C-alpha cells in the first residue's frame, strides 16, 4: 500500500497509526477524540499532540486486537508516539509479542464486559506497574469526564524478561544497555 515507501521512516509511517481502526464511538475509521481540547482527528494526530504536551496514552481495543498487524511497525508506531499500553479483550498472538518487544504493555480485560465501561473521554490510569510481575494483575482506573471513577482488573501474559523490556522502553533498549 501507500505506506510501503516509508517503511524505514518511523516518524512518517507513524501517521498510519490506527488509521483503519473503526471508532467504537463514532463508527468512523481513523477517528479519535483529543481529550485535552475536545477536537477530533486521526489517532496519529491526536497522539502527536499528546506527545508534544508530554502526555502518554493508552489504546483500548476489542477482540483480536492487532489482527493483520504482524509487522513490527504496528507496535513501533504507538510506542514512538508516546503510547504506553494497549488494553483489549484479546490480542492477535504475533502482534501481542511485537508490542512486548517494543516496550508496550499489552493488557486484557480480566472481565471482557469491562470494555463497555470505557468512555471516549476517559483518562486512563494503570496502577501496579512498580510491582508488575508475571501472573499478577494490574488495576485500571477510569477517570470519567463527569468526575466519576471506575476500577477494574486487567491481566497480562508477560514474562520477567518481557517486563524488563517494558520497564526499559523495549527489548532493543535493554540489549543495547548491556552491550
């Protein structure tokens, strides 16, 4: 497709971030709400604005998140733009592995019904990262725009080594620091 010519240019290819993803809230592809100013844009444009303001983001996904995205770029893009985690009902296996290698935190809803509790204008906090360990759930706290809050558990399948990658900003960063 049109992005192939940019495969070696991470900044440019990151404009492709979730461009084909259908928004659960607007039913439009490549549509995202910027919660800092109420405007709409592509996920990449919103992520770039957050990054310029020093704000990290979390992606919320449905079933089989990352299906068809086995290329490393699909995991590199959100990390490059300041993403920290993806919380989904389930992951495509190869994409989940690529997220881990890139230092992204792939989480699944402990109760798949919690997906429906997420609102478009939520601010999402992931608690328990300092004590992140294999098999240990983390807590997700949703800060709704109306001032209310909700909590739920999220699971991960990361090994101790993959947790080290997350904390080190990716597998290459960890390996590079040892060289």
